[in-house]
């Protein structure tokens, strides 16, 4: 694997940064210690154009090339937040924060971008400007949206933007990408079913919202099997069901269910939303209950721009040789989608080897992927803005 020599030399140092971040995870926008660590490393690297507080707790750092004859500006993004998961990986540098873990590898993404920053700051072998984006709250908080709304793209004049995510199951250091939809949209719903509470021994005197909720759940499953085109993709998952009663002999008055909807196409996404609302309300009415649907639009589909996907693949080829350029879409979501909606670019998957998948308490980021990730970021900058 033709890793940049300097990045191979600094692998141990970058890995140390990753282990520190892993041991001290933070959630959502409250990544204050993580952001402070990133800023300290950037300052140590001699990068003095650093702006904090973008998208609440995001960081933007600017590295100028040796020349700037064409006014080119390219953004590179990494996410910083962790997940509310109790770690069971067994690594020596496991989380020191109870119930919080870097179970998605964002510590690795942040370390990779810091490693690329170190190389770019030392060499500056490019013509233009590299903008490094360290984003909070990818795991459901919409930090990417907040940074864009804070003027990320326009304020720094970013013309192209790129990001990566580790991928368990793909050989370590291998790259996979595709043009068009790569990751799904992610919406959420909460359905509140109201009936008539009563004694469990006299169900005929009550109107059971649990039975109604059960029929709604079954009805929702028909959306993907009987409403969505079989050649399209959609997921409707009811993930929790609970009532205001926790006993064995009372029929509750109210039952609530929560879930998620995923899609790879905006029209399918809108159709599923309408179907969820229609099925929930009509089914409840059929069983003499009332259903209220709180439907929240979340992350958009992550759509890679075709031309920039090829740029991303070309940089990956320089690092790893063969690149998978038709990897299947994934129904997980990613708020890098907000940046791609605001600016052309691409998102790529970086192999993390065998082991538990992301969001699992035993997940382990493979440190051997770090040099490949750093080199890919560097190659993008040097290929897209070649030195004059």
C-alpha cells in the first residue's frame, strides 16, 4: 500500500491521539474537551487560522498551500462525537466515561484528519486552500446542518467537500464508494394511540390501545412490502412500544410507539411519510381509538456527486490500488448529506477489517487504517490542487 512515507512515520503519534480521544468520549454538541484537544493539536502543528464555535462546537482550520494562483478551496470533514453505549471492546484505552463510547469510529476519523493536517501543514505541496472541518453531533444531532447554517460553505468559500467513514467487513485500508445515493435518509416518528383504560379482566368495558398499536405495527410493515416499488429501497422500523401503565391487570389509556424511516430517494421518502400517517390514523379509527403522529424529518439522503466521486476514487487508487466504485448503498444515515447538499463532493468508505459492526459495544476501530485515511485526504488536496 503506497502510504505517504511521512504518514507512516507519524502513525504511532496519530494512533496515540486516537486512543486519547477514545478514552474520553463526548456526546452530541457537548464535545468541549474533544474540541479543545483538536485545537491544541492544530496549534502544535503551526496552524493559526482556527475558528471555533461553528455549528455550536465545530472547528474550522485553514491551511494555505505554497501558492494560490487559482483560488481553489477544498474542504475535508471529520466528525467528533460518540454514542450513548457502554463499552465492551476490552481495549486498554477503553472509555473512561460511563455509558459513553466511540462505537462508530469518530475518534478514528478525527485522528485521521489531524494526521492529514500535520502532513499538509508541513509540506504545503499544493496550490490553493485546504479547509479542515471538525464536526460535532453527527449521531442524530445534525451538527453538519448546524455548521452549514452557520455559513461553513460560503464563509470559507469551499468549492468541494469530502469525508470518509470506516467500514467494518471491508479489508483494512480498502476503499469503497459509489456515485449517487450512498447512505439513506433518516426520519423519525412517534405514534400516540389513545383508547379507554380499564380493568384487564373486563376488556369489553375498555378500548385497548395496545391491540390497536399491534395492528398499526403490522400495517406499517406492509408499506415496504406492498407500497414501495420492489426495485426501490425503504425501511420502516418500529423500535419501541410503551404505555403509561406498567402492571399486569390494567388496560392502559395511552400507548406510544417510536420508530425510524429510511429511504434512498426523496419521492419514496415522502410517500412513506404519508403512508405512515395514513395507516396509523385509519387503523386507530377502525378500532375506535385515536392516533396522533409526530413525524420528524431528519437527515437527507447522502448523494455523492458523480464527477467528485471519481476524484475521490482516483485519490483512493493512489493510496490503495484497486477501489470498489460500485459499493451497494447502505440504509444507515449520515449528516455529511447536509454538506453535500450545499456543495459538490463525495463521501467514501474506508475498510476497518473484520469484527463487530459500528454501534456495537464491542466495536473496535482498526488503527492500521489510519495511514490510508490520512493519505487519502492528502492525495485529494494534492491531486485536486496540484502545486505550481
